[in-house]
């Protein structure tokens, strides 16, 4: 008798995995973020990114990091397989970007993934391809290469038509990839980054290792941003005022001569690229009040908080984090920004008076 109720069945693992992949990888830029983080985790000092059709046809990230151990290749795209943590407790002190062992697995369920890797001093590189979490049957093959790892992700969402349709044009998707790279490049001045559209010799991002963050921001965003940046530095450890939390800020924020149609708010917390809407709003409101003509600022901010104050495991994309003392921290930052802007404002009006 059909009473409208259906039996509960366990989903087949390939269905589970494809559903889970959708949480981590929404578009090429998410894949770019994961691949760049893996490259940084591997100790890369140079990262080259190439994209074809905005990363929809191909996204490849080449690094000169320590490479993947050959024994590890069969596990590379297996879900929940990672070399970065072993116990749940490790999360408390986890300094690597990765820890979920999910990114490459996710990509392999919704795209064709190929890895070419070579350890320093090895006689040759090794290449293998992956589908649905597993290495292709033909296994790993020796090939020519350079030390480091290149991961290529081709035909993203070839098997998820709805996702494919939800993607924007190639140029919009490319812009999102570029934005991710620019942000990591802003943080890691010690690593060289390039990004280009495949087949074009001109790079859209060319950021050689830089001496200072201002120099780096100039290479990424050009002189319009770099020439009007104020330093925002703060450390509760050296502050005269006493705080009941620990916080260190390393930031650069635009002044009154920077004009843009939209805010650029780049936030890292303990080196993780995250979003924090209340903090962004708080900063924007200070600009609107003090520098109404420059109310859409450029802000780069790296907050360092004790590991135990930050929960990085809020969302699979790790885009959001939760941290303790959020309201108080937003308030501190707001008052620092205010102080800097008031100072620039008074120098400006002073110049006008004389
Ligand atoms: P996670 O970064 O969370 O460990 P990933 O799926 O991103 O998970 O990567 C799985 C594993 O593959 C990593 O733990 C690492 O050992 C290895 N790996 C991935 N990318 C690279 C790379 N570019 N260089 C060296 N090893 C890598
Ligand atoms: Mg990773």
C-alpha cells in the first residue's frame, strides 16, 4: 500500500560526495583559493596561476613547494585525507590553511583533476589524474617537470549542470579568481605571484617578492591605491591602555585622496582570508563621517589573535570565522581608524589654510 511515505535509504557515497563538493566549491575562484592555500602550505615561494575561460575550462596552479610524496598520491583526492592534522586537538594550534582534507576531493567530484609533482632533487616528475576521489586506473606516470606541484582543474561542474549554469561570464569569473590572488598576494609579500589568462603572454597580476606591503600593494593595485595609504598598527601587548584580550593589528588604510566607487576590504585573521561584515561596516561608517568624499576606502587588515580565541571550523569554505571579544575588537579598530582619519583630515585643512 502506498501511503506516501518512503523508506529511508543511505545515499550512495558518490551522491554524498558530490553534494558535499557543492559546499566547498561554488565557482572557479573557490578552487583557486584552495589551490593557492595548498601551495602556501607546501612552503612555495612562487605561485603561477593560469585560467582558461575564467577557470571554467581550466584552472592551473603551479608552485615550487615541497611536492607531494609519491606514496601519498593515491590519497591526494580522497575525502577527509590530509597531511596537516591528526587529532581534533591539533585544530587548536593548526597554522596551516588546510585541515579538512576536502578541497581536492571536492574538486575531483565535480571536475577533472590532474597533479604533476616533483620533489627537489628527484630525477623526474610524476603525473596522475583523478576522478570521484580516486586516482585513475592507469596510475602515476613519470614525466618531465620542475620541482614543486602543479594542480590542474578542468571542466569544472561538467557533471553538475545547475552549477555550470549558475556561473557568470568568463571575464567575471576570471575577475573573482584574480581578486582571491590579489588578496593572498597582499598578505604574503614574501611569495611571488603571477596570474594570467591561458594563451596570453601578458600577466594580469605580476607581484614579485616585495620589501614592504606598500610596495606589494603598488604592484597589485597600482599607484592610485599605494600612494595614499596610512599605517594602522596596534598591539595590546604594548598599549598603555589595558585590555582583557590579546590583539595585534597590522594594517594599511586609504586616506582622503583615494577615491573609488566601492570599498575594498581585505581582512585576514591569523593569516586566514575571512569576511567580517560588522567590522567592514564599522570602518565604512568612520570614513563616511570623517572623509565623506573618500567614503569608499581601501583597507587591508591582518588581525592576529590567540589561536584559542578563534574558531576556524565554522564553514567548509572557512570564509567565516568566529572569534571571541568581537564587539570590543571592532570598537578598538574603529577608534584607531578614526584617529588616523582625523589626523589626515586636520593636515589637509591645515594645508588649505596656509
Ligand atoms: P587539506 O589542505 O585540508 O589537507 P586538500 O584536499 O587541500 O586538503 O589537500 C590534501 C593533501 O594533499 C594535503 O594535506 C597535502 O598533503 C597534499 N597537497 C595538496 N596540494 C599540495 C601542494 N600544492 N603541494 C604539496 N602537497 C599538496
Ligand atoms: Mg587544502
